[in-house]
C-alpha cells in the first residue's frame, strides 16, 4: 500500500487556493527528499509528479525548477547512477525507481520529447545494456524526432505479443475484479503500442502500404471483437485503453460505495 505524505495534501490545497509558489516550493522539497533517500521506490515519486502536473496546468513558471531537476537526473544517469536515490542500486531491483523512467516522466510533463530522445541516444552509446532495458520508454520520443533507425533497432517484432494476448483473453477478463491488476488490458496496450511504433517506422521510410498491412494484421489477428475494437481505438488515440480501464474501475468503486 502506498502511504501518501500528508504534505502532499498541503500542496494540493495551496494550488487550489492559488498560492502557486508556495505549492511549488513544497513539491520541490518533497522531490528532493525522495531523491536523497538511499533507495526510493517508484511510488515515492508518483504523487509528487502527479501534483506537479496539475500545478503546471495553472502555473507555467513551475516548468523551470522541474527542468533543473530533470537536468540533474540526466547528469547522474549518464554518470552511471542507473537508479534514482543516493545509492547505486543493483541491476534488476524492481522496487527501485529507474532514473531513465523518471527523466522520461519529467519530460512528458515538460512536453520535451527531444530531451528523452537525446538522453536515450547518449545512454545507448555509453551504457547499451541499460538502453536495452529502457528502450520501450524511449520509442515514442525517437519516432517523434523521426529517428526511425534508432526506433527500429529496439522495437522488435510488432506482433510478437499477439498470441499471448489472444491466450490471455481466453483466461482473463478485460475488466478484472477490484484490486486485481488489469493484466489483459496492459498486454493489449503494449501490443497496440508496438504496432503503432512499427507503423510509424514504416511510414517514416515511405512504406505506407506496409504500415496499413501491419495495422490490419493486428486487428484481424485479435480473436475477440471487444479487443479488436479497443485496439483500433488505441491506434487512433494512444492512451484510450488506460482511460477505459480507469473509468471502469472508478465506476465500480462508485457502485461499491453506493451499496
């Protein structure tokens, strides 16, 4: 269970009261405290980044301190510190927050795909094993920067997950019971992303007909009509699957509270 620092609610209240600079100072403090811990988890940053996103929507000056922290994270990553926090960490430590993931998330809030792409290229040159582990996070940025050669090196076979998704659909519901992970939806989202990236690479090479064939291969290959329709929507509007799952979960929670 994730325990939310009570000061996070203070930051929310400050933002809602229009006391933006005070909210920003508190968010910076929360971020820096997490980063000074020996081995902060992914969850340690989650609420801070979420609240920073909300603050950015109403207070653009919040970009500058976020960008400065992003730059510090990039410097530490390229200096060999793979994981966020004050200690190096071990490869494969799933509880730790990978620093590249954190950088990519910060860049998403900043609308700076170029930074994610440039950072990944440097990581690829200096620490190729790390780059291989985190490539899936950088693929969208590489495509956005039209670096199709880099994206193609790491994208793999776009339809690799198709059989697994079909098998999963025969065993797991798209919307599992409360407090169970939406495994099928996550696999479908990963499959659709791989196909979307593959299509972008093909179109970037001028192979529009092949891109269309890849899309049709995905849709025709899905055995469930429900998954096929959801995959089509995800290809047209990335993030659809996550939104649909979250909306379903929220509706279920409302029904439970109403009982």
